[in-house]
C-alpha cells in the first residue's frame, strides 16, 4: 500500500480533486517546466516506452494521466488506429488538445476527461495502456491498477514510466538533495502554484518503486512484470501483461 501524499495539506478536498486543481493551475507552463526539471531526459524515457509498446503492434492505446498529451502524441508512431488520452485535469487536456490539433492528429488522438480509477471503457478493450508520471497521483493505487487490468486485453501490454529513487551512492544523495531543495525552488520560481512541485517531490520520494511496485502489480494480477531503471535509477520503466 502506497503512502497517500496530497498536494494541499489543509484542504478538505480528496486527493483526486486536489491533484486536478493543482494540474489545472500549472498546466500553462507544465511542458517547459518539465523539460527544465528533467534536463530534457524525460523525452528519452518516453521514447523507450514507445519502443516497448510498438513491439505489440497495438490498434487501440490508452494513455492514462495523459496531461498535455506528450506520450499520446508519441504513441501515434505505433500506427495505432485509435489513441485515447485520459486525465482528470481539464486544464492539462486543453493544452494537449491544442498540441494535437496543431499536429493534425485529432482523427487519431482523443483527449478525454475522466478518472483512472473508474474508467468508462468495456472490459478487455485496449491493446496497450501507458502511464507516464501518473500512477503516484492515483488516490488509491491498487484500485487504479485493478481498473487498468480490467480494460486491458489479454496479452496486452501495460507500461509505466515513473520516478524512483537511486539506490547507489552518490546518485542517491544527489537525487535526495535535488528533489528536496532544487525541484521545489524551480517550481516556485516558474509556477503560479507554490506547493505543486513540492508535492511532486514528496510524492516521488514516498511512492513504491522497483521490486516493491513489481510485487503490487503481481498481486493485482499482472504477469511478466519487469522493472527497468533509467538514468542511475531516477526513473523506472515497468512493463507488464495480462493473462
């Protein structure tokens, strides 16, 4: 069970509502700020996710916590017939819709407002499902993963890209210093929401990663679960499938 970290400590709203509010607030500069925070390495990680998904030649793809649609847009390179980007933040989706329209991809990519823990899709519907930097924002991690398993087709591929904590010195110490001190500072300088990047740092540190997340995926019912650490372990790509 993952520790439930929320953006606004004194809010009476539930985590889903808080996360939606936070991302609505930072949606306008989220893409540029992400490139600064990750030094652009997140683009390389997403391309690795694309490579894993493309191997299965999916026809229908779901990108959960799609945000402004970066990964959904990248998934178009698989030549899938339909890609759905799902997110609880209307603000992030609006930015994504503009990007998709500018690339003339509106016939392929649909951006949908919705809750990843209660999705409006039939069982066994998607050939591939991706989540980039989104599973730690689920209000109830296990519930969200059960829902993902439900809508994934048998033998379909599920890929997570998520932050993790390096295990080896000096990367672990450097990551801790950066995430606790530099990341929130950058967020405060560039974002209208002073707490947003403090939350993203705190939620990253508290989220289960590596074998801990592998075990949760297996417990839910996923098979062929593999964790692939990236860039000294500051992020991890997980792939899994369904019986």
